């Protein structure tokens, strides 16, 4: 009976040793897993901080882009107003140009008529000059006749 109990005790001691070894292995594994868990928590915190920084940077970029967009919209509105003014001015200038073109055409017509009248007047003047020369010649002849008659 004593041998049986000793045998049972030896078995229990061997089981205890095996359990202690398993326990030590599990504690070591737990310690390793716990360290990995702490590392992952630190990595997660770092990632969250980085994400927050990126988010803040993105907010700043978005804010700056919105401000720039606002400025560009204002500039665009000003340019559209300027374009509308220029279009109105262009229409006014076209109207003025059309009036000026009509005036130029009328003046050119008047000038052509004046040139034609000048030609006619030169011709008349030339004829009159010829007639005056003839009349002077006749007068000169009559003066000679009067002088001879005296």
C-alpha cells in the first residue's frame, strides 16, 4: 500500500512538475503576449496621434483652399463684371463705328461730287479765260482802230 501511495505521490509530483513547467511556459507566453499588447497599444496611440495631426493638417489645408476658393470666386466675379462692361463698350463702339463709317461714306461721296464740280469749274474757268483772251484781243484791235480813226 505504501508503495502504491509512493507511486501515486511520484505521479502527482511528476504531474505537478509538468504543470509547473506548463505554468512557467504559459507565464512566459503571457508575458510575451502582454509585451506585444503594450507595444500594439503604443503603436495604436502613435497611429492615432499621427492621424489626428494629419486630420488637423487636412483641416488647415481645406480651410486655406476654401479661403483661396473664396478669393478666386471674387476675382472671377470681378472678371465677369469687367467682361460684361467690355462687351457693352464693344457694342457701343460698333454702333459708333457704324455711324462713323456712314459719315465717312457720305463725306467720300461729297468729296467725289466736289471734285467733279471742281473739274467742271476748271473747265468753265478755262473757257472763260479763252473768251477773255479773245475779248482782250478784240478790244486791243478796236483800240487800234480807234487810234487809227483819230
